[in-house]
C-alpha cells in the first residue's frame, strides 16, 4: 500500500511541476510578445520622426512603419490569445495542486492510522507485561 500511495504522490507532484512549467512558459511568451511589440512601437516612432509623416493615410507614409504596425498588432493579438491559454493553464495548475493535496492528506491519514494501530499493539503488549508482573507477585 505504501509504494502505491508514494507512487501516486510522485505522479501528482510530477503533474504539478509540469503544469508549473507550462504556466511559466506561457508567461514568458506573453512577456516576449509584449516586449517585441513595445520595441516595434519605438521603431515606428523613430520612423515617424525620421520621415516627418505619422498619418497612416498619407500617400508617402513609410512602408516600414506600415509593416511594423501590422507586426506589432499581430504580436499584441498573439499576446491576448496567450493570456487566455495562460488562464486555462493556471486553472489546470490549481486543479493539479488540489489533487496533490488530497492525495497527500489521504496518505497522511493512512500513516496516522498505521501509527495508531502500532501504538495500540504496543500498549496491549505493555498491558500484558504489567498483568504478568502483577500476577507473579
């Protein structure tokens, strides 16, 4: 029984660790997308300053600024999509943590029962030794 519960605990810990890694990876991806979008914003502003044209509808608007704007918008859309995935991953992590806690509590109760049984056996042995000593007097 011990090896089975210990195996189950190890499995649940592994699942929790895996969920944590997923959450961490998604958080890093969101941060990277937002960082890249901010860098593109800076490049767009530099291009606006360099060309002196910031009106997107202007016929001489920079093609680099147009492409960078599209790329920035795509990155921000990807970051928003990843936030949804992040929320789902965080929910899965919370669920895995709850499962681990349940298994650990069950294991703890089982160990407590075993200790209680052991104490009962020891106590009955002591009681028997006491009775034998008392009778021999």
